[in-house]
């Protein structure tokens, strides 16, 4: 359940979220697991919209993930003729590792949501988040769907974001406006995630909407591209969820000429805005990492390839020894050397360079003459930290974001089901 103590890294102000033409939302309480809070979100997306999705690569994927992958492949991302798309999300129960019962719950919810909103069952996308291995009490969710459908609103973004939280301490939303084909367009979305965060497609639930007109194939390519520098570049604890799902829907309400190719030069500004919204949402997940007190950027340069740089960056970001050093505000750069070495990618020990922010810590495979331990210790007291490592063998580079590992992480996860 969401902690009452908001992460110290949370945004200081509530974000303003612009409505997206063609998208309405509602949130309600089905008491799937949590008492006294909302735990179901419903979204309706107008007929004629496109939808794209990316999902966990876990071999123990949840029933909703398998359902979404199936209907997305079947439809190629197009909505049924004259029918809206629907997204139903619950928190408190992941409907994962639930066997045939999980499949039955997904089919039942698809049928119920289709009746409530007036669409086809195969136009109903689903996501569930929470405890693994417990049967989803889907009838509780079915019981509130008519009321949710009746209360759909273009402005219920914050309510929808709050309804999908589990151990999150704050709802995560982002919005941007830009132009496409001479028309103003809006991109708005929300996500959830706090623990079980490690990129293997995506590592949480995320729902992003735009009123741009974009063909399904182009939308899918754009989503994949934006995920590389956002949801696939974060890690809290190196654990990939069974339920990871990111959906991106485009309604066409902005009235621009439809974009049919992801690399259309006319869509470059839109792609940049989409990248920004998704990166903002991904960063908020790290800022809400279970027990986190530090937001940390890990940059790796000089690797054999970008892929190699990413592996090295994640080796640093996922190291418990590195993460606990940050938590203890200990500038133990030797642990970073260790994490580079264990990554299994080429690195020249005698050309290795490490920086904490602007502070040169090590160079040429040895501690820098200018480095002073007090400078490193003072830097570690900040809430936002940057570590840059050059491994001296090529031009590859990558950036990932992570947080520290504190005793609070143990407390949250030890008590998760109680």
C-alpha cells in the first residue's frame, strides 16, 4: 500500500495536466485489496484512434499482459470501426501467476468493460498491479464499471494516476504541448512504479495519450524509440515486474495530417516532446524508488558501443554496494571501479576516468591528484547526484537513472503483503 510519507525526491508542486481531445477518464474504489482509497481506473479513447504498446519480457508475464499483446497483434493498433478503445487498470492485485483463473478474470473484465462503455471486448486493454499469485477478485471491479463509465471526464488525470498506485508515495503525471503539421497538439500521461523496477522493456505501468493523428505502425515505432531513453533507462532494484505495460494512444483530435512514418521530418518536434514526457514520467518513478533519498544519474562514455555502455551503466546503477554507499553519503569510488569491472564489457583500467558531478575523482586508472575526499563527501550530501565514467576504449555512451538503497526499502518490501 502507498506509504503516507511522500518521497523527499517528489516534485514540489502538483503538475498541470492538459486534457487530450478524445480521452476521458474515471477512477473509483472496488476494494480489490486497499480499503478507503481508489484502486480502479477506466479510460475511454474515441473511435478512430491508434494505440501502441510495449510490455515486459518476463517469462512469467501476467494474464493482462498476455491479453494486451494478443489483441494489439490482432488489431495492429487500430480501433474497431466506430468503436472506442478502453483501458481498465486495477491496483492491489497483479493477476500474475494465476493460471486459468487469471485468464478467466481478464475475459470477464473485457466483457464487462465493453458493455459499460459500448465497444468490442477485443478493444479493451487491461493492466493489473500489486500482489503476485493471488486470484483477482474481478467481480469487485465489474461492480464499479458502470459507475466509472457514467463518470468519465476529460479532466480526471490526477484521480486516474492515484488509482493505480501500490507502494508509490505520489501520483506521477506529465504533460507537454507542441506542434505537428502546423496544428497544436497535446501529450499527457501518467505512470506508476516504485519497486520491482529494472528495465527489460518497461518496468511499471504507463499510459500516455496524445491528440495527434498518427498511424498505428508509426506510433509503435515512436513508442519504442522514446522508451529507450526513458522507461528502459531506469532501475530501482534490478527486478523486472511480471506486469510491465506501457500504452500510447493517439486520438487524431488535433486535426493534423496523419503521420504515417515514424521518421517523418515533420514529426521531429512531436517526437522530442514525446521523449520529454516519457523521460519525465520515468524519472518520477526513480524519484519514488522505495526508500529512496538520492536521485542518481549514471553516465558512461568511451565504451566499445552504446550497448556496452548501457551494460556498464546498469552494472553501476544496480550494484547494492554502490547504492548503499550513496545512501550513506560515502564517496566510495572503488565500488564504481568494481561495478565497471564486473560488467563483462571492455574497459581499459589504466585509462579509466570517474567524476562526481564536476569533481574529477580518478583518471588514468588512479585517483586524481586534485581529488580531495572532503569534496567527494560534501558532494554526496546532495539529493541529486551525477556519476560519469569513461572506460577509455571507444565512442559508446549511455545514461541511466537510479536511486540509492536504504533500510526503508527492506521495511517496505518485508511488510508488503501485511
